[in-house]
């Protein structure tokens, strides 16, 4: 388990990451709505989560919204406290730098499109599944891909294997990606949509290259990033 705590020496022209904070707030609010609905939120997960069989036409749509709309609603719902907290920690640590590099509106579009790409990847590889997929993980995987492309040498303080380390972002993100790919190949039956994570990474990488503003360089290692 790799838990990022904070990044060192963030981008110099600091602006308030209102979109990142707003996304976190929306996710938390939606989660409390789930809990207030029936104590577990299972009914809302089934109604607004991504169900591949429904989207592909292999099962009837019993939700109050069109099936295609769930690729948006599903990314703001979570299956439990730890699911929510883990995702929000990653968004808190990595989201602000990508928001500053891209600009607020562009970052919001990038985040949503990464989440949609993640959902579609999951649907494509699980077309007959009737299990709802929810969570911000796919969109956040896109943010991780962007961070890897933007600041691979940035120092990240992480909690890992019961110790705190300070390592370069590339190793944190690559380790996370390897764990997702390994779990996907190993077919771990732990109810985690690993294909959505991989899809989010791929979508985020492509989108960041295409959507980044002029002047934002890829694989830029600042002098303070290289310091130990």
C-alpha cells in the first residue's frame, strides 16, 4: 500500500486549486448523500453507477437516468469510507499541480474526460457485467499520468510498508501503475476495477499531451526536484 502525504516544492506561481478542492467537496457530499439514502447507499450505487451490461445493451436500464450518463455520475460515488478517503488523498496531493499547469476549466475537462475514458475501458473489457462500478479512481489515474508527464522528478513524501519515505514522483506513480497492472493480470477477485485504473492512466496521458497549454513542457525536472 502506497499512501502519498504531500509533494515538495510545488509549482512556483501558486494559485488556489479551487477545482481540486471543489471536486473533493463534491465527492464527499455525494458520499454523505449515499449514506443518508439507506445507510449503505447500495440503491444509489445500482442506480447511478456504471453497469457495463446496461451500457452495452445486454441488460435493461432500471436507473432514472440514461445509461451513458452513469459514466459521469459513477465517478462521484464511492463504495465505502476507505474507498473515498484513499481517492481523495491522491487527488489532494497530485491534483493541484495539474490544475495550476492546465488552468482551472481545462483541468476540470481533463479530469472528467479521464474518468469517462476509464469507465469506457472498464465497460469494454467487462461488457456482460451487471456489477456497478463507482469511484473517482479512473479520473485520478488520469491525474497521476499527467503528473508523471509534468513533474517526474518531484519529491513526494509517502507512507509505504509502515515507513515514511521521500521519493521521486515517477517511482510512486510507476509503482502504483505496476500494482494495478499486476492485479489485473493476476485477476485478483477483490471487487476493484483495475481495468478502469489502467484506462484512466492511458486516457490521462493522451489527454494531457493534447490538452496542456502552450509552454507547459513534458518530463521537466527542476533543480529542486532532483535534490535528495
